[in-house]
C-alpha cells in the first residue's frame, strides 16, 4: 500500500514538472513597438524537408481573450498558412520565408511576419507554429507605445576640455496606456551600462502617468566618455553620438581669432 502511494506521489511530481516546463516553453517574448512604425516578428525552425514544412501564424488580442474567458479557451485568429494569407482584407500584414541548407539532412526554415504602421489595435499575442513533423511554437507579446525618444540629439566635447567631464542623457518612453511597466536599458559602445557594470555611470528612473524617463549621468575622461550611446526598450533603440571636438576645428577658431586681432592691429597702427 505504501509502495503504491509513493509511486502515485512520484507520478504527480513528474506531471507537475512537465506542466511547469511546458509553461516555460510557451512563455511569450515581450516586444515593444512604436506607434506608426513597422514591426517584424520572426521564427526559425529546423526541418528535414522544406516541402513538408507547414507554418501557421496566429493572433490573439485582448478583446478576443476577454470575450472567450467564460469558455477558458482563448480564441486565436489565423493570419497566414505558410505564404497564404488567411486575412485578405488586412493589407498591412506581409510574410517572408527563407530556407537555408544546414547539412545534407536538415534545413533552417525562417518565417518573418511584418506589420506595417502599427496601431494600438495590433497589441496582443502573436504565435507561429510549425506543424510538421512535430508541433513547435513561439509566441510574442506585442505592446504599442506612443514614442521612444532620446535627448539631447548630439553632444560635442570641447577639444580643450581637461580633467573629468560629465554628460547627462535622457531617454523618454511615452505610453498612452496606464499601469504598465517598461524596462529601459543603456549601452555605451556596445557595452551594457548599469549600477554594477561601471562606477562612472549613474542611472535614475522616474515616471509619470504616461511617461517613463531614464536619465544617464556619465563622468570620466573625455576620451572615455566619447562614443555611441543607445537607450533600448527591446527591440526599440534610439541613438546619440558623443564626440570630441577635432583639433582642426579648434585650430580654425584660433586662426580666425588671430586674423581678427591682426586686422585690429593694422587698423590702429597704420
């Protein structure tokens, strides 16, 4: 009797592990899109034969989910079956397919769904499913924001600047929806900036009802401060260039000052 009870407990534990792992496998990737921009979602599957590959794109918005919540079966709208559109009236959707030979027995089949000029109504879950030879699926959770902006647009450090130099950059995310959280990350010359990554960098976050503001303070030698900066809310990225003023510009300014001074000298003494 004890043996069967222990066997039942083990079976239940294995079932629970399988359910948890299945949830992890289908966890959607969060994607942020800027209102009015184009958004591309891609899936890649490894298959044995491209002729036997069947890939389906599906979409579920919040209205679909709430209208079917009483049935506990979320409604998915079919968008594409391979390259065949299942929503011919929706002209903003397009599909691309790419096939790359990996080896003699397998290929990489890629499908890219593009949404042109996204609006708030495009928010929701997007899923691509490979139906052959076994079911594989990937999901994206798309959220639409009003804008992502960075300021100032450019910084030029004077060539005669000595010692420590400080810059301040603001990344502003505007979202017309309330109650949503957003992550903003900073990069400098392809390196992620954070509290633990660089002691010279300090990031302060603020928020209002419809705006999320991430302010980067960076202090150091001008040569170390210069470079390309990125603020990111995956996959959106905004760029700013911090440049050192060239010596040619300084020499040109100095030369112009000398010419003016020489002209004044000639005026006075001649």
